């Protein structure tokens, strides 16, 4: 499993600063966000980020597009795919709508399914995949709803990210991980438990994360595992957080 960083962890610093910090911390890859560092449709910025990433010995793990399937509006699918191609990202992180599974109507779910399949087709035509974000207020907010969505969107170019749902205990989190495992591409690593509002050092969640990673290893998978949501959004903590992650990734 490769260690990495989600760029939106540090929205206030530049692409160059991020690649320098990640490289110095011993990380291997970066997921670039489409809101600040690699804006949707800005092919020049995407190419520059790709170059700086490679120049610092890192790879691009994903493009965090913030595209909400089945909703419409900006960013548009074509712009997102074009940017991801210029960035050299293997997969595009997307959100399964904008409503929780409890609130979504049959029509809402159908719109997400149709949009996901269309996005997968365009991504595949460009040598990419799309990956669902496991997130609140989307159709992946529970293990049951995510499993239903996966069953409705069977496509080789549809994958899944995973992160521990906010406030979930280990067994609850493992249930959602179990759903994601057949399509797992990347993992976002942070520690917010038991208070979802508190961003704690990853070392305080070492036992929990060892359990999650052991389950992933048991499945024979090697997803990229990316640091996100550092305490205080402090770049000065990246080295210590990266050291914890690297230890966790060493069997």
C-alpha cells in the first residue's frame, strides 16, 4: 500500500509547498483537490501539478473532483475528466448525490445511478475510473445504501474510496469497509473518534487503523492510503502524521 496525502488537507498552501512537504515526510503520492489546487477545467494547472509531483518523486493518486453525481451544475463531467487526464490521475473521486440515503427519493437514486454509469463510460474512454466517496449526506452514508448503489452500478470503471464514517465504532466502520472492499481503490486516513468534531493525531487511533488495514491486507488489496484532516490543518504536523502512517503500513 502506498502512503500519501490529500491536498485539501492544506488548502492555504501552494502546490509546490505541498509536494515539498509530502516528499520530505517520506510519502509516495498525492490526491489533488479540484476546489483549490487543481481547479476544474484548468488544464495548465493540472499539468503543472503533475510535473511538480513527478519532480519530487511522487505519483498522482487521484483527482478529488467534488463532482456530485445526479445533481448537475458545476463542475461538469467533461471538464472534470479533461482535468484528470491532464493531471495524470488514475481515478476521479466523486460524490453519490447530495442527499442522505434516508432522504433520497427513488428518483434521486435513479439520477445518481444514471450519472454514475455515464461518468464511468466517459472515464473509461479516457483510461480512467471514477471512485465513490464514502461520505455523509450521499448514497454511501450507510453500508446498506452503499451496497445497493454498488449493485445498481456494476461497471469496471466504478471503484470506491473508503474512510471511517464519522462517529462510528470499529465494528460499524468495518461493516462499511466490507462493502467497499470489492471495489476499493483508495483510503482516507484520519482520526476523529469518539468526537467527530475533533481532529486528533493518527497515533491515537493506531489500534483502530491497524484493524482496518489488517482487513484490507486479508483481502489481498493494496490501495493508496492518504492522510487527510490533520489536527489544526497544521502543515508542521505532516512529518509526525506521516511517520505514524508509514509504521501502520509496514506489516
